[in-house]
């Protein structure tokens, strides 16, 4: 009895952490909510599998597109429909994001708001020279007006990809990769909107209701453990009386 209550409380706490992370990213551009589920499994060992335990899983992420937010900022882009922006992950591998709040680092590298370098069609990070104007076309082509010049020049093109959702997996840093470890090819049909960013697809109200539901479930599991303690104490007294 105490084992069941303990396992339930532990996994409910883990589910709370997943929902809490979703809530914390309700205003993060392009964020995709993590899904959580509790699953009951039998305990195998000597004899029959007469006991069960629960595990919490994050089977996938909610990849439902969310509404774009107009910002009027030249470097902000929002992917239209299906598609992803290729970036360089902290470990150096290629990863994908919907976060289009782009920045220019002090070294002239085009990055996302989280600091991940944006990749060009050549596979490397996009470096921009000192420019007084930067324009991003619908197909991801970057044109710049170098400082002191009057003409726009095409610099590079953001690598935009469209891998099947079923092949994507989310990493701990919030970036997506192909589960096979391969790199998705550039897709020239993916389009972006300049001057806008995609909002998070987290429904704050639903997430908050889920947090309350999990908190109540956690309290019930704790009560089960306390009841097991009370039952154990009563059993001990009865045995000592005999």
C-alpha cells in the first residue's frame, strides 16, 4: 500500500514538473508544449507479477501551430504552416526550432533569441557584415545593405526544412532533431513572414487546470501513505496484544 502511494506521488510530481515547464514557456516564441502521461506497468521478478507501478512519460510534444504575433521588427520571422528553422545546437549538431526572434550577436552571427546560431543553406552559421538594413524574404533569403552603401546585396538563405512530425524528437534544450540523427534537407517550399514571431502553443488555462488536478492527485497519494502508516501501527498493536 505504501509502495503504491509512494510511486504515485513520485510520478505525479514528475508530471507536475512537465506541466510547470510548459507554463513557464507560455510566452516563449515558437515553444511547443510537452505532453505527459502516466502508465501502469507490472513489476516482474521471482514469482508472479502481482504488483504494479506507474511511470510518467513524455511521449511527444504538441506540434500544433500557434498564431503569429506582428512585431514590425525586420529580424523577426514566423514560419507559415509546416516547417522549421535550422539552427546549431549547443553540442554543435543541427537542430530545428520555430523560434523566429532573431538577433545579431556581437560577432555578427545571426542567432535566435535563445542564442542558437541560425544555419544557412550551406550548413554553417550565417555571418552578417556591419549593415544599416537587413531584409529577410519569404523564402528565407537574407539581403543586407552594408554600412555606407546604398544597394542591397543577397548574403545567404536561412535553411528551412519540413521533416515529418513523426520523425522529430525534442531535446532537453527545447530544440528538435530527427530521431534518426540525420539532417533534414532544405525545403524551398517553406515560407516565412517577416516582422512577426510565432507565439507559444501552450494553453495557459488548460495547463493551470492540469496543475491543480495533479496537485490534488499528489495529496491523495500522500494520504494513501499516511493511511498505510496508520494501518501498520494498528496491526503492530494488535500483534503485541496477542
